[in-house]
């Protein structure tokens, strides 16, 4: 950890080391390293969360996102996902893209925030992802992902992000999301 501060990049690297010790191979290691832009995006997400929820809860959510992404990456890279799993992941990506575009829209278009729409989109995204992870990951990992989506769907949290004046940290996060969508990362 850099200077004692918690950051997504450090957690990502620790998780990758743990899983790579079982996978092996330098090519696998390079493929799983969280790139700098993704780490910055997760750190900005953490900054936004810390302002709205308990610090430990915010850090735990980001850790769970990183761990799930690494685990799914390992499964994909080693051909452990069936064709049905790949279709379900594609469905998740499409649904999550809708969530991300809605978030961007809520920040860019005044009075466009719709809590119900966002909660439904998050619930649909979670169900798509859950259909894959429950077949491949532990019950604990599935439960952790459920916690991530439960937090992200909290009405009070969503209202604090998008109802009324949007703060600078949220605007910065949405700009980063748009940039990563343009890059094809998300």
C-alpha cells in the first residue's frame, strides 16, 4: 500500500498474485494485471463511495469487485466457461452497459435521474452475472457479489449521487466511465 493509503491497485495486485500462484505462467500474469486506467477508475469509485457510506464498507465493496473480476478473468482465460456461460456474460455486459449509460445520462442531462430504472437495471445485471458465477465460484463469492449489487442499488445512495446537484467527484467518475466505455474496457 502506497504510504499506508488503501488503493484499488494494491488490492488488485494482491488478488492477482493469489490466483496466479495456482494458474502460473507469465502470459497469464500479464493478462490479468489491472491496467492503470482501470485502477484509477476504481480508486475514483472508492472516493465517491467513501463520501456516502462507511469507509470500511466502501473498501470492502471495491475489493469484492476486483476479486470477482480477477476470478472471472482466470476462468475465461483458461476455457472454464461454457458457451452458455459466455452468452450469459455477454448479456451481463449489455445490461451493465445500460447501467453505465444511464449513470452518464443522469449526470449530463438535468432532471433525468430515475431511481427505479437504475435499480431495475442493476437487478437485471446482477441476475445475469449471478447465473454464471454461481456455477463457478464459491457461495461466499456469490454472496459478496450480491452485497456489491445490494449496496449499488440502495435508494439513499443513488439519490445522494444523482438527485439534485451532482458533485465534482461524481462528475469525474462519470467522465472516466465514458472514457473507458470509449476504450472498450467496460
